[in-house]
């Protein structure tokens, strides 16, 4: 994310998204009631009372946001709202319009109540965010995934069907297969500008893949052992912290570790955690929340009261310097967090369970 200009006094932030992760982040940052200004196209009819020909005219519009539409891992964000500023001659003020935000397009976001510190830090941090390819391979299957801020995206998942040990064609088939895997990895790396790959698996097949990668390109390669190949192997690599060691700043692996920490604490020290909207809101009011993990879908709940409540929680977290983690639907820990009511917190100090609405 390129921050072009920031006016803290008036809550005006001008920026340019530089990747699909940046587009995802903007989908979390832009909320109903915000103002968004950008260059767009609008269908305009000419002639008396608009009875003549129509044409798509480029113009700069400012809209008051009503809703935001984003598809995971896409490079486009649709922001819909009512026009509050635009060329007078086209009579667009007061009408609905959708601004489409693409990678590389400059937009301005205005939060009239000011920008929370945590959101600004998240946008600033996104300037240095990167992605990594993870390959998990064994004798039976392999998978290639891309780990990024939004979560894990599986790109390839296939069975290997290698011949048996006594088959004379086994060696040739192994070379062909691992060469194909290596070429697919390189295609993904070049297409998405990724410089690092993690190759994991239980046996020697991963070594063949690594050898082919080294022959074909100069990617940074990390090798580790997991118990299986395929998608399950990628998830194991993430859980074991292999990805975290490569991308220490990436929140995906950190959230998985926090889920693990929560599961231990809820058994051993239940007063050190809170989960569900009611419990977490109370813990925030007491200033007890150290780390807050929240599903991003709550920010765009169809229920206005829920959106307002979540926004209030984020502002409280910002005020007491809690660290906030926003989790997307594609994240490996999504279902676990969903099962906790979409939100949980690790507390700075114990809160008696009888002060909370839920029991462990």
C-alpha cells in the first residue's frame, strides 16, 4: 500500500493499493458513513430530459459509503454509496454510484471522526507485506499454496501416481513429475512476484523438487519435514511455524498460534481469555484485552446495530492499545474463530468468570 498523503486534522487519507491483499485490507477499512473519492466512469444521457444518446464519462466523484463488496483474493473492490461531490453539469449529486477500486488506482478515504491508530498502523505495515509459496509433496500427492495476509490460497492440488519401487520407469517418472511441480511453482512466483518458496514433505520426493527449483531459478528456498503431502501438509507447515519463520511479519501464522494459546488458556487459566461479542466487549471496557482476534465479516454485518457495536469495540481496543487481528473467511483458523462467536481475546490479567456472560 502506498500512502500518498495523510491529513490527520481532517481525517483524509490518500493512498494507492498495490496488491490484492491491499484491496482486501481496504474492504475492512472502508465502512458505511465514510467518504470515498476516486476517478470513475458514469453513464450520462444527453439531450432534453436525458432522451438522447448516452455515454460513459470519466469524472471524479465523492460518495458517502453505504456498502462495500469484495471477493476474496480478487484485485477489485466495489464501493457503493450516494454522491456528495461531483461535476455540477452532470447532475450526479444525491444519486447512487459505485466506485470500483483496482490495484494501482489512487483513492481518497475520509473518516470524519478521525482514523483509529490501529487502522493507520495496519495500512502502514501493509507497505512491507510479502507472500510465500508453500509446496507439500509426498509419494501420493502434492499441493501448491500461496500464503498471504488474507489467508491460504490453494493454487494446485493433484495426485502423483508414481510407479512402484520395482518399476523401471519410476526414476524417469519421478524426474518428470518433480520438474512439472517446479515449473508450476516458478510460474506462480513470476506471476505474483513472490521470491520465496517453502518445500515440505515426509520423504525424499521434496528433495527432488528442491533440486529442480535450484536448477531452474534463484528463488529463496526453505526445506522442512511434515508428516504428509498435499493440502494437509501445507496446513501442518503453517501450524508448526515453518511459514512464520519465513514471513515473521505475516499475521496468518500468528493468528493460528493465538488460537492455540486460547485453547490452552481456556483449560488451564480460563480467566485469561474472553470470547463472543458480550464477553469481549466487557473485557475491553475493563481495559483487560491484550490481543483481539476478530472475523472481518463482522465489520460488514448486515445488522447496523452489530456493525456499530463492532466499530465501538475496535475503538476501545485502539484506546487501550490492544493488538488487533482481522481474520478473513479463507484463513485456516476461520471455522474455529467462527465457533467462538467470531471474536476472542487474550487478556492482560485475569477477569473472574462470574463477571462474564459465558461460561467455559
